């Protein structure tokens, strides 16, 4: 229900991908007039045609609502507005092991000609601490406006879980960071129109750091799980049983080891902390190194398993970075398959969620004459079919070796 104090704003969302599009839809649903801006012309066309280009069932239903359709359009360049929300990628520069802010800089530059007094710019992209102050503020001030006085800037990082975006974007608590209280409250007003979780107000640098701490917390604890698993392997004990028992302790919650860390941002964001304070980010660096080594270890394990088989045929299932999603960015399973192929193995790689990687028919069919089936990502639909047909799958394989990760 629209609050009596609600004021509709014109909001330009720059970057309409996994983060920007859900925000744009929710803002349109809240009654704002939203312009989605993307340099990808296919995305612009899809939004204008009412087609969701990311796989999120509930969001398609929102996109189909007449009120939303009325309130959202897309185009390839920004235009004047009350509020600008930037949600463009911030990948890792692998060579420098630091953030690549080029797309955030380009997006910020693209809106400068359209800025006017009283505007609010919100950065949702994940960035290293101090980015708002040292990179974004000087760029925006080229407009002649002064941050915190005639132009407002806030950093409101996103916490959504792909696969459950609609629920999370509405119900998660949200960090609202800005250098002064006026900018903070302007940003909080915007999010209050669709967020039902708490709005947690802080300064911009803390907001930048909080987002990175959240993902780094996951990364470090998964690294601990992976390290425990390696020791358990040496001791020849069952790591699953050991973790289950340890977690009976009232203050212990050990995360499961795994081939990946369950997100495309999680393997990247810890580097953004190291970038600003390499001297102190020692545990963070060690954890990243441990998790980064897992695909090589898994590929070596598969290589050892098929040793002795002449020209083995490997079937790998799972290319997404985690179960039940289609996103392959930074995916460890993609790296594992790349490594196996680089060793000279024949690998058929399938993922029913990823366009172009679907099984021709069934898992059983895909495994005919194979020497090794590696279940790299345990999508529910894959595991249901696998568990129901395991005997038949083993029967059609040349060498019925099945590895589950
Ligand atoms: N995907 C997630 O689950 C998630 C969660 C939390 C935070 N984040 C962060 O949010 C940010 C965006 O990530 P994403 O997953 O939405 O990326 P994405 O690749 O899905 O979408 C970004 C979009 O921005 C567009 N773009 C790039 N440069 C542009 C420009 N100059 N002008 C207009 N459009 C431009 C791209 O074409 C793309 O469609 C990143 O910083 C990411 O780390 C992502």
C-alpha cells in the first residue's frame, strides 16, 4: 500500500542486470517513474518488450503487472532525473588482484551532463572502501555541484541471493551509507518505498566495508571448512560427520567445504579489502588462496580417478557457481572442466540451467559409454533424476565411476 507521504520520483537505474533490474522493477512497482539504462541493446529491448532477461520467476510476474509496465522504460543512455542509481559490474582485475572500477567510472561520467541541484546519486555496485570519496565524488563534482550540499551521494550495497531475489530485495535489512545525514535520509526515503527490512544508516566508508566484510566472512569460513576437509582426508575420517558433531556445540557453526564459495561476488570481494590494506588482510588472503586452489585439487582428483583408462570420456554436470541457478560467472566448475580439457581429457559438460548446456535428453543418455561422471553442482533437478536412475546410469557407463562434490 502506498504511504500517504509517498512522493513519486523519476529514477534512472544505470546497469539493469542481476542487481539493477530487480531494483528498477521494485521502484516502478512502488510508483516511481523508472528509466532503466543499459549499454547492452538486447537488454534495453527486452525490458521494453516486458521480457525478463534474468531467471527469477517472481520478478517476471512483477514485470507483467500493468502498473509496473506503465512505470518503467529502458534506453541506452541516461536522461535527467531526481535520482540516479548505479548498478554496473565491478569485476576483479586478475593481474592486479584489485578492483576494476572502469565501468563504475564510465557510468558515473555518463550521468554528469544530466545532474542538477538536489539530485541524489546512489551507488549499489560493490566497491573497495573509500571509492565514494576518492573516485565518485571528484567525478560528480565536475558537474559544478557540491556533494553533501547541492548534490547527494549514497552507497547502498546489495545483499540479494540469486534465485530468491524478490524475497530478499524486499525483506533483507539494507545498509544506507552516506557522508552526511541529509544524503542518508534521502537514500533511506527511496528504499523505504519497497524495502520491508530495516534501513541501517551509516557513513559511506562503513557501508562499503560492511558489504565486503559480509562476503569475506563467508569466504574465510568456507576456507576453514575446506582446510578441515583436507586434514580429515589425511586422517581418513568423514568430514561431514566431523562437522555435524562439531556444530552440536552451542557456539560453533562450521560451514561446509565445497568446490566453490556460492556466489560470483564472494571470490572477488575479499580482494577489495586486501587492495586497501594489504598489510592487515593476511587471513583474508590465505582464505582466498585456499579456496582458489580447490578447482585444481578437484581436477587432479578426477585425473587420478581415470588414470589407467585409455582416452577416458568424462561427463561433468554443473556449470553454475551454485545449485539451482544459471549464473556461471567465476564458477569453479567451469574452471575444473577447463583444467580437465587442458590435461587432454574428453569432457562433455552439461548444466540444465545454463542456456546451450542442457542435456540432449536425459542424464542416462548423456552418460552412455562414459568412464567418469562428475557431479560438480548438485542442482535439485539433477540430483532427483540421478538418484532415481542411478542404477540405469551406471549400467550405460563404460566404467561406472561416479564422483560427487
Ligand atoms: N549479482 C549479484 O548477486 C550481486 C549481489 C550483490 C552485489 N552485486 C554487485 O552489484 C554490481 C552489479 O552486478 P550485477 O550482477 O547486477 O552485474 P550484471 O552484469 O548482471 O549487470 C550489470 C549491467 O550493467 C550494464 N552496464 C555496464 N556498464 C554500463 C554503463 N556504463 N552504462 C549502463 N549500463 C552499463 C551491463 O551491460 C549489465 O547489463 C556489481 O558491483 C556486483 O558485484 C551483485
